[in-house]
C-alpha cells in the first residue's frame, strides 16, 4: 500500500496515512469527532476503529491517555509510527483486534469513554470500494452497527461516555440501538455543509446506564453563505489543549 505523510491540525501533528482510494484517510469527520470528544482528566479512553490513529493522537496531544484498536494490522503499524513521530508513544497505544472479540480483549466495564467513527454504510449497502482497506472502513465488512453498540455496552463503565460521529441517514438506526442497549443519548449536534443544506453527519454523546435527557446543540455549518470556513469549523482544527 502506498502511503503519504501529511500535516494535521494546521501542522501540529504529522500523520502517515494511505494515499487516496487506498485506505481510510483523515477527513472532516475525524477532526469533528476529536473536537467533540471532551474527556475528563484521568479517564481511560478507547477509540474503536482507530485506523492510523488520528483521533487518538489528537486526544493524546490534548494530554489524555488513549488506546486504539483496529482490525487492519497495517493501519495499526502506521498508528504506532505516527505516535512515535509525534512523541506521543507514552500517551497513545494501539492494538490489532476484531472488536467483535471484545470479551476476549478486555474485562467488562474497562473504559470511561469510547470514541468511534463507524462505517458509513451497513454491509451489502452502498457502493463498495475496490480497496479492501477502504471498504472495511466505509462499508462495515467486519462489524455491524449493532455489534459495535453491543461492544460499547460491554466495554463502558456505568455512566461511561460514548462519543460517535455517524452519517445522518443512520441516526434513527443508531438511536434505536442505543435505547436497546441502555446507552442514553445526552448530546446531539448536526453538521451541515452550509446554511440551507441538510445535515451530512451527526455527532452524538451517550452515557451507559443513565437517565434520558437529550440536549440538542446549535448546528455546525462547515461553510458560511459566502463559501468561507466558519469560525466553528476553524475552532475544531485547533488542538484545544487542556
């Protein structure tokens, strides 16, 4: 697989990642999820489907200790190299593993927080990339959304947080699954390409074994009416050190 090394967060991190159409790459969802995820000091954090480690490394750059897991070993190797390149190997650890085997990998209620950017489409839906690495990330070839939520239910402590960015078309499916597995949505933010456009993705924070009570935040517009990046988007690209 061909690789490229690029700056992230306006040059604050350097990330090795697959080239276009050869594997998952940093995109807006990556940046938004990392910005939306606001761990408390000392939390044990897991990123599921971490790929080359971008979200985990952004959180590590903010001072948190993070573990990342992905089924694709070549991406985990890349994530480890990225951690070393950025001097974050003590803050971010990466493992190759199938999240469907979560009971073999960790004890129940091991984590205070889980962050995840699940595949856009369910298996056998949507167009499938000829790249196996990209199809695994986008088309759920190895894990359904329900299997993912089941894993989060097992891995999270009571009152632990799940932070997730998901295609807007799958929000109803996700909310039904969260209710089924007793993970209550608490915070909801829709991301719109521009004013007047439908939401493209949604950020949701949910809490395991918590009472219901959902706060819907103001929408985030990527571009303003003049086609310029909004202040809210630019804020997401800052490390936001704590």
